[in-house]
C-alpha cells in the first residue's frame, strides 16, 4: 500500500495545486470522491483493466458519470490517469487530496480506534490532545476494534500514536526479544 500512496502522491499534489489556483477545492473534492467510488466498483475496475477498451472509452464513461462536473481540467486529469494505467490509484489520490485540502484549511483528520466505545468526554479529551500536538483543528473518524484489548490507537496523516494494550504488549515483547 505504501507504494501505491507514493505513486498517487504526485497526482494528488498536482490536482490540489490546480484546484487551489482555481479556487475550486470543494468541486475537486466531490469529483475525486466520485472517481474513487468508481475505481472501487469491481465492474468499473474490470472495465478499466480490460484491454478491449481504450483509455478514451473508459474516459468517456467516467466523463458521462460525472456529468456537468467533468470540466476540461477534470477530463484532462482523467485522461492522464488512464493513459498511465493508474485507474486503481483514484481512491489513494482522493484520500491524499483530502489530506492536503484539510491541511490548507487548518484542520487534520484523526482516525481513532478504541477497544471500547468512547464517550463524548473521552473523545473531546483525545481531540484536544491531538489539536495541541498538531496545532490544527481535529476532525475525527472513530471506530472500535476489540483486538486492541484496551486503550486507543490514533492515526493522523503518517503519524501513529499507539496507546493500546496490544501495542504496549507488542513493544514489550520486542524489547524482551532484543
């Protein structure tokens, strides 16, 4: 997955620069979300990967899907992605674009996994800690993962803060092994 993100990053950065210059971040966000959803659809992925269909045919289908959102810049982006055989990267491009957009807007998204359901006070405390650490407004995506045994694991961009029991046990095991 790291390789896919590495390959997707230049596309996301280029689209972000273009969207920022045109003051169209929300529009591009919507377009990329739709393209990412299309790339995750098994039928669309099979269609795009089928050598019987040219990149221009796949582009025509995606352009039709986007309707009025398919501006000339969007069409050029789709053509570039398809000519490079990067259709499967669209979800990663969309995710990286959203990270760049959030950073530019002074916010960051934190993925919080907890062994148990968090109450509002606990979530607010975690958000304030992450906001103090990042210096940005923190939006959260919260999920429960009983495999953590206890505690939380927080992911903000490339930073992972593992305060889970499972993470502490793994760290202890690694120290004992060396």
